[in-house]
């Protein structure tokens, strides 16, 4: 049976977007002092729980951008036009200490399970699992049945559960989002696809597979573009489910594939970016760092980590290479701008339905910016796509082209942090994120405390009044949620989400880290631990191992304990190293 996509008309900029532009401009003009709104006050922690509200339970909208850079949004220092997301971010709380896994499917596993990816089935990405990891618990390559998903828990608690976009948590029917708690879903099962749907297939060994409510689709609607289709479908799901169960709140999970490679966007969006990146990635990096300081996101004088540039900087490129690189960034910016417009369509729909005021919105990128280069570091991995692509300059960005944007632009986006997607450094795991909606103690603020992606599930369950404890769900034994609810912190009743004594680990592709309070040890995959004070050195530029060997040794012991507790198996081969 065919299930055509629901189409919708792109509307002009909304009042929300105009407000964002005005607020962002005012913030920039006012300078750093005005930009630094207060973070939740530790003194409020002693006040105890707030008076129980008689308001209905909140709705939840979780938006995930794929490979978005830390500073791509205007509210985080970028020049790309993102007025809808900026409005939400500036009205909410920007989480400058938010962290994910170093890549996409492990992050999604933690988001939906509330526990470590090594326990939730994605200890490694399914397609990159090393031989010595295969067959071990936690390395199943899909969201394990040993965890109860956030959608399952919310559905059991009386929520409408809706999903549109990238899944990347299993290909089999019993691993589909419809089988894991989403009552309505339109899903791309794999981790990446042609954004115009040209590689759509009914079997994962032949192309990209899309399902609706668990049924594989045999075609996509003409005119398909990923961001447009996912947003339009979510709006349709919201409308239909509201008509069926108007008394129920909703959990909507909108997971874009933009701006993940291949760099592809509608031609009119690319045309709007023409010439904007001719100065190159080195100039863009400096401009974004300056805007981060102006916005109060970055303290003046903060050291930015040096760039890894084996082929040299912008000036080392030939004129032809610069021309193509600038075009790839134009396409990338077009993807981000289009995604923002589509978020605006969802927000408009919620405003019209009267549900927006009672909706908690969580936005995040799933990892740091992607530095894979289709001509160098990614040549082998992407060869099956690039060899048949039409990458003539005038065709770049169309559905028949296949390009990436490479390490120069990626490191401009992650600055001041070290490295990019795929690494447990700050550049790989610190991502743009914000919370917007009702109940925030300090709307319009910048909050710097550490928050992890595994904290999302217990936070939303807390807001919904649904227990997050226990090891039984729907008659089966499940792993406990190990993330921490951020609700008390967001409401100003707690000084932080995590105790400074709590050790929080990360590992992927043998790149590792452990964070305890403001201290962190990082191994970028070469087997060498480095010690950093993240509070004073967020760029991980000063290794303090020689100055504080006892602290480093203590953190190494914490890493060993984390690895044992979560069944971490370091891979014997690493095919992905951007």
C-alpha cells in the first residue's frame, strides 16, 4: 500500500521570526554584558519544590539537527538565516554545556533510552562495528529491547507519540519506531540519504528505506525534499492525532537529516547564499568566534584550539578548489536555512492549534560538525556514491550531485572547541542545544552547566509526571534510566543537573573522555590521555597532565570504572577517522 507524503505550502517569515531577528540584533548591539542573562541561581535550590501546578501536562517537541555545527545558528554566533530557531533559543535557555555522543545513532540511543549508548545497543554505529565488538551486549547495532524507549514510556502514560525523520536505530520491523512506542511515524530507517529521495528503495541493501507506521513505502511523493517532507508530515500527524484524541498531550520527535552530507538543497535556497563564503573558512572561523563573544556565549580572551589542517589553510587551496569549497558551504548554509523555515511551519501549526504555549521544546544537534572529506578522508567510504555522481560545478547541490564540505568549514563551526564529529573532544560532543517553553526560571538566559543527551528522557518524564525509575516496563525487565532530570535546574530549584563528583564517560571509535565537574581527560583516539580544566579552557588547549598528575590518574581510574560498568569494548579497527 502507498502512503503519500502530505504537502504544505512554504509560508513567509512569521512574527516569531521577526521577533528573533530584532532580539538578536539588539543583543549584538548591546554587547556581551547585555547578552549574559543570569543562569539558574544556586540560592533558589533551598527554596524546595514549587507549588504543584493545575495546568495540563505539557506537550513535548524534540527537534534534532543532523551534523549541525556549534555556531551555525544565529543565536549561537552564525551568519546563516535561522530566525525561527533563533526566536526559540533566545526566548528559552541556551545550553552551552550540552553534550552528546560523538556521532548520530549513539546519541539517538541515549536520547530515547536515558542511558549510556553502550548499554542501549549502540556501543558503536551498526555499520562501523569492529570485529571484536560484534556479538557482545550493547553492540547489537539497534535500540536494544532491554531499554524502554521514551516514546514507549510516554505512550503508556497517556501521550500521543509522533515521529518524523531520521531513525537510525534499527532496520528490522521489530526495530522500527512504530514498534518502539511511536503511534504515528514517518521514518528514514538509515543514517543518511539523498535529500531529494533519489535513492529511495524498499530494501536497505538497495537504497534508503522509508516507513510509515511500520509499513515500508514503495515510493515518495514527487517534489520530495527531506526537511520539507519531515516537517509537513509531523504537522499532519499532529492534526490527525489531535482529532482522534484531543484530550491527550503529545510527544513529537522531529529528526532532520539536514545538514548531513550529501550537501543538497533546493536551487532557490542555494542561490540566496551566493558569494557569502568566498572569503573562506579561516575568515568564517574568526568571524564566528567574535560573534560568540558579542553574544556572551564565549568569554573574552578564551583560547580557541588550533585547526587540524593537513592540506593547509584557505590560502593553500587553488583558485578552483576555493571556488568549489565556497559553493559546498553555500549549499550547506542553504540546507540549514531551509531546515529553519520548516521548523517555522511546525511552530506556526502549534500556534494555530493553541498548543504552543504549553509545549516544552528541546532542540539539539546530534554531534559536532562533520569533517569527512569525500576526496580525502571519506574517499573510500563514499566512493559508491561519488563515482556515479554528477559533480560538475553548476550541478553541485542538486539531487544527482554528492559532495561534503570538509574539515575547514567543520572546524570553523566547532570553534573554539577541539576537533569535530567522531571524537570525544569538545568539538565532537559539545553541540548547539536549547530548551524553550513554559516553566523556565530564567527565559532568555545562557546556562553553562553540563547537561547530557541522556538527561532528556528523565527530564521529559519528570515534566509529564511519569516515573523514570525501576527495571520493569510493560511486563518485561529493562535497564534503568541513568540520566538525570534537569527539571529542578531549569525551574531554578537546583544549582546544577549533575553533581561535581559525578563522573560521566564517553567513547566511540576508541576516542574516549571522562568528565567530573569541570575536569576532563580526553583521548582523541591515539591512546594518549590529556587533562583539561573545561571551565577555564573550553577549547582543550592546555594539557595539565604534568602539572596535576594525581588528578589525571584519578580520572583515569574513573574511566576504567565507567568502561567496566557500561561494557565498553575498544575497537580493534577504526574505519572512520575524519
